[in-house]
C-alpha cells in the first residue's frame, strides 16, 4: 500500500483547491513546505489558496443571509398556523353524549 506522501503533490493540492476543498489543499501545501521550505511557488500557492478561502466565505455569507431570512419567515408563518388551528379547535363545541 502506498504511504500518505504518494498523493501529496502540487497537482493534487490544485485539484483539491479547484473542488473547493481548501483545507485538504492547504494541508498538502504545508506538508510539501515542510520538506522544502524555500519553495516560493508553494508559498505563493498557499497564499492564493487563503485568498480563495476568504472569497468563498464571503460568497457563502451572501447566500446564507437570504436563506436564513426565508427560513425565519416560514417558521413564523408555521407558528401562526399552529396557533390558528388551536384557536379553531378551542371554538368547536364539545359533543357530549
């Protein structure tokens, strides 16, 4: 079986980065830098990766805010519907035989 270092290549880190798997890509770049700390290309790639991660987080926040707002509106609507159902049930006459 191949050891873990077999897949620790720049190409693999680039693939992970393109897939949005920034943590895995950063892990590979850091392992490569441990073995060769003077490689400027790895340092630049890690820096670029961090910029991509920051941009992805900004984009995620932009998409989550409207979704959270919609979810909150739906929860409030659901609560109002439940309250109306309880009020409706409370107004029904009891059928006692």
